[in-house]
C-alpha cells in the first residue's frame, strides 16, 4: 500500500488561474504551477520582455494571483535586486522575489545586470526559463540556442556555436546556489525551489523549457521531449552549493553513457533539427561527453 503524499503548502489552482494566453503545450504555465505550489501568492515576479509577458495576460486579468512587475528586456536582475533590498529594509521576510526571464533576456540582453546582481549577492531567485531562442519575437537565435538548431536567423545550416552554459557562468560568480531543472521533472523543480527558498543570497535556476512552436514539434510532446533531453544526457540535472556539484536523482543513471538513450531519439521529434547532418550529430555527442566530464570533475 502506497503512502499518501503530504499536502502541498498552497493550492496551485488558487494562484495560477485558467485562461492564460499560452500556446498549446507551452512549458511556462507548467512551471508556474510549481512556483505556485511553493510560494502561493507570497511572491513578486519581475518579468522582462518575453513570452511570459504575454502569457500572464493584461492587468487586471492576470493568470497569476501574485504581484508582477513588467520591466525592460535588460533590467530584470537589476529591478529584482532593488525590490529585494526594499523588502529587506522594511523587514518583510515572507515574500519571495523572483526574476523570471527567458534565455534572450538572460544569456544575452540581461547578462550585465544578472552578473552584477550575482556579484553583489542580492537575496532573490533568478529563474531562466530556457526555450532556446527569442520565441516571442519570431524564433531568432539566442546565445542559448543549441548547436545545429534551425531558427529564423540561422535558416540554412543551423546555429554554428554551442549553447551558452549560463548555469556554469553563475557558478563562477561563487553565488550560494545554482541549479538546473526541467519542466519534465516538476517534483525535482519543486524540491530545488524549496531549497532555494531557505538560502539567503543570490540563487539561480536554469530551467529547460521545450517550446512546441519554436522547436517545431507536436504540442502534446512537451513533457516527452523534456524528459528525453535528460534521458539522452543532453540536459544534466544538478545543484551547486557548498562549493560542489550535487547530481540530481533523475540524472544519476545517465552518468553511465551506456544507460543513456541515443541523441537521435531526442532530435527526431523536433523540426528545428530536420536538416542536421550526421557530422553535426557526432559533434553534439562530443559536447555531451564534455559536459559530463565537467560534472564528474566537480562532484
């Protein structure tokens, strides 16, 4: 007989309202359900220009029953820093400040303010939901777009550079907490948010978020593709704290290359890799092994 699961601290359906403006299969509301379960209405989201600015809906009909500050593309971390400091000065300790930004507003346009906030160790959580391109403005290449992927600005041969590893950049800032997560593993994300909630200082979570529109796959496969990224070893789930890497449970089996699914299994569902060559697939496999070697070195 299975043990009953403990009740969530908040009813996510009381915080995340139905009727958002997301595309079918969008990973954003999936992740917001987890945020709602952890923080309830006791969160202030700082959202720069991105898909989420549209998904949440226009005031006063927001899909999230939480305080939301919409800001310019480059300023999410700077604004979140200010809000966190203001709450601290007023002695408000039960409200979580969360910068919620896409890969364009994080890996590229927002990198300067992100680095500054991390260096100053401001007390908030920065979540980079990574759909691997500028989806809201037409599926243009970002620094987080993976090697070989089609975008509207890399239409012929795909992106020729590997994905920018923002989580590793944040680790180099010596912040208290960094984690990678995936919308395909909500319980893992929930646990990481709970840990981050208890840590004072700057926390960064890099959230893998497959986009049906930009990645060119059937919307019903969002979770399947998110899981395949982990099962092939392409997306490694881990936490960084106390000066070392802690591999997450879902990724532990795949430290052994023999237990990973073929990379091709992940690529075949996505139209953005339709024209990828065998040589580029081999380069992706080499890149995967390089990342795993870095993980093993720092565990």
